[in-house]
C-alpha cells in the first residue's frame, strides 16, 4: 500500500511516497518565479502521471493550506494564491489517481506522530525541528545536503513536511 504525501506551496511542492514505513520517493518540485500557476500545475501533473505509471498509490494526503494570517508575513493575496494553487493540485490528484486527496491539518499531523514542536521557537527552527525528527525516523533514507551556512538545503523542510503528511494521513483517517 503506497501512500502519497504532498506539501504544496506556490513556489515548491514536497513529495513523499511511502510503502509501509519505507521511503520510495522524497523530493521537491521547485518552480521558477516567472511561471504562472497554470504552468506550475502542468509540471505537477506531469510528475504525478510519472508516479502513477510507476506505482500503485492507495491514498493521497495533502497538507491543508494556511487558513489564518501569520503576524504580518501572510497577505490576503498570498493566501488566495496558496488556496487557488492547492485547489489546482488537488484537482490534478483527482484526475491522475482517480481519487480525492485528503486534506491534513499540519498541527494534527505532527500530533498524530507525537512530534511536539517547542512553543515560541522561530519559524526557521521549527522547520529544522521537523527535519530532525524525520531524519531520526528514517536515517539514511531521508538524506539531505547542508548549505555553506550550515542549514538544510532549501526544500528539505518541504520534503520533511510531505513525509509527516504521508505518515499521519492514515492514522488521522482511522480516527474518523
């Protein structure tokens, strides 16, 4: 039973495909800022079709897009763009895999995996915390490179979030 987890943002998409608790795919699709959302959705669709041709996907889980403003960082335009692109990607999932994607709240996903992010830590540290938890869980299966400044390579947090969604999705469905 292969489970697909997606962490969708308008600039990149974290993709995780798990077979039981083993990583089959852990990658990030990065988009050029000059691309329209439709062009980005087309690239996403091509990748989903490749995955569908090579694997039998049992379920697809997508991290729910942000629904609230975050202290001056998120504008209404940004939130509208994220919601729109998330909808486009969920539609692609429906067409390619012939199933609806299940939206997963990121806080619920971390809670289901007993990942307790310490309160009050900066956003960057929160991302590193999740990366470390996935690295501990998967070891060499979840490898990543560091930048010259000693930080995980950009996109590593999206890969980690996609893994969290893929792992937690079935657990959260069982609770319903």
